[in-house]
C-alpha cells in the first residue's frame, strides 16, 4: 500500500496534465486549463510528499 498511493497520484497528475493540454489545444478557456494544471500539480505534490 505504501507504494500504491504515490503511483496512483502520479498517474492522476499525468492524466490531469494531459487533459489540460488537450483542452487547450481544443480551444478551451484559460480558467479550466489552469484549474486542471493546478490539480495536476497538487496530485504530483501529494505523491511526492507521500513518498
């Protein structure tokens, strides 16, 4: 379990960041893109902190 949660958070961060990039390419507003990027950064920071 110790290794599973950080990996899940890293995967979530990757999905959120990929979603933000995809949304931006499709012409979404900056607010939604920034929100996803911030959530990705929080998931990444949580994964690093958990390790």
